[in-house]
C-alpha cells in the first residue's frame, strides 16, 4: 500500500477563519485534494473577506459552507451533518478570536458549531500578529484547548503581513499537509523505544581535513519521522548533516565513528529497536594532527585503522534489541546485502543502490529478512520509511508471538 492510498478514503473538514493566511489554506485544500482526500471547506464570514468561496469550491470540487442556516443540507442541520463521517477537522488559519471562541465553547457560527458538535479529532493552525499570539489571553485559551485534547500546530517565527516580525505566521501549506499525513499514520510502534543512527561520520586527519562517506542523512531522518509518526519514542544519534533536527525525545550530535559508538553504548540499554542508517566510515587515520599539515610537494602516505562496527556490536549483545541494518551497494545488491545481514546477525536489512539513493529525495529499498527479499517501488524517502516501519512492526509482532 502506498502512503497516498492511506489518505484517499479520508474525509477532512477544512475550516477557514479570518486572516491573511487564508490564502495558504487555498493551497492546502489543493494539496490535500490531490492526495485523494475528501476535503469539505467551511468558512467564517471573516474568512470570506480574505479568499472567495469560489476559490475553495473550485479546489475541493465541493460546495463551500459559510452559513449556519444553509438550506442546502438535509433538514437545515448543517451544524451537525457536516461534522458527521469526518475523520478530522483542521482549522487553518485559526484566528485569535476563533481560538477564544473555541476555548470557551461558543457556537455562534457554522464553523464554531461544527467544532463543538464533533466526535473526531480537531487540529488548529493559529495565524495572527505576534503580540496577539504572545498575549496572556491567547496563551491561556491555547492551554485550555490543549487540555481539551485539541492539537495545536504551532505557528512559525518570521515576517508577518503587518510588517512586524515574530511568532504567529501560520505554517506553510506543505507543512500542514505533512502534519495531516502524520496524523493518519497507524500508531504501530506506540510505546516502543527506538534508537536511530543517521548521516555520515567524519574522521579527521588534521585540523581541516578528513575522510567521510557520502550521506545526506535524508533516509535516516525520514526513518526517524516515520517512527515518530508511528508513536515510537525516538532517540536520534546523528553525524554531521544539513537537515533540521526532528522532534525526537533525545538528539545526540556526533562527528566520528568512535563518538557514535560511545553515544550508542550510552543509549542502548533501554532500547527495543535499533535502526542503523548511518553511513559509518569503515576506517580512521592512525595518527592525526591538531594543526593544519603543510604541503611539501612530495607524496605522502596515510595509514588507516578499522573503526568499530557499531551495528555488529549491538546485534551481538547478550540481549539485543531488534536490529535493522542499512546497506548502500554499488553492485551485486542482493548478494552483498544478504551476506551482510547474515554476517552481522540481523533480523532485517534494508539495501539500496548508492548511486540512486545518496542525496536524492527518493529511494527504492530492498528489504532482506529470514523469509526472503521484498522490493519497494521507488518513492519519496518518507514513504519508503513508512513502509519500512510497517515491516519492522509486523516482524516485531511475529517475534512476540513465537
Ligand atoms: O558499511 P556497511 O555496508 O557494512 O554498513 C552496513 C550496516 O552496518 C549499516 O546499517 C551501518 O550503519 C552499520 N555500520 C556500523 N558501523 C560500522 C559500519 C557499518 O554500525 N563501522
């Protein structure tokens, strides 16, 4: 199953309230509809001053409701009917005024009434001027909503439509789409503690030179995101990458393979699943210099010593967690990957062709386990990661039943 098909059967009610960020909601409606979701837009009167109902109607392919007394819904009960059979309500943008209404249970227009008369989760994406966001009244209302089980998709920091700069900018449409995707992921790893290594390691030779493996860290970070979405408590140990730190329970930055090994030993004792995505350098220089080595014009020889194999160490502990390895191969993918899985005693190894995977946003993993191999179709790394997490969860469940 692809990730998109997971969304295709879902119904989302998209509420728009009055704010300049309503223009982003139009793009959001387009992206969600493209993903196959049934999107029903409901706009407040103030929202209609920022974008037209015709825009939302064209993007969702559905009549847009604005009025509590809209006669086109059976029995004129729009306030109840529209929130029936809805999987989630997302209010984006959610103005300070609308948040205040929600927090106090007011139901004086269609959208606030629907939010009150619902039995599905409610997500809100606030958008407002920074002082309105920081005001104690807004923060008090947000606390109330959090306690009521509403998910707040916190705004970002940045330049605002009013010309000021600070917290209050609504998240971008693509970020909200990612949140909706995450929301619908099955919580297959709820309560599981995961340790993931990602990125390359860098082995210094002198103050400004070193050796490393090519690795963007994108696959490892995608695995982390998919694991968090699946409800796992994730610790990430990362080599040097240019990626935003994901929302994990613990994040440890390392540089060399020896640093990564020490960090893994520190964290491993309470871990259920260890996923070693890092491209760990196999060798490090025997002698290194704290200063920059001067060039002489003659050839030099560097001597390297093997680094510890972190994954092999973990997989061979007396009571190891469920261990997942990664292998980037340039040739003979199947034979090399399966040989690696057996040598390191891994229940599961994910392999890919280095020339296709490194730095790319897409990948085509092949999963090797004791039952054989499984080829995943080329897809964005986050989708590959979600399928990998699903496979890990099913193998772990099988092991528990043995
Ligand atoms: O480098 P190699 O292809 O052997 O990597 C296979 C797996 O072993 C990967 O999951 C990698 O993270 C892990 N590994 C490790 N320590 C090393 C080398 C590889 O943990 N020194």
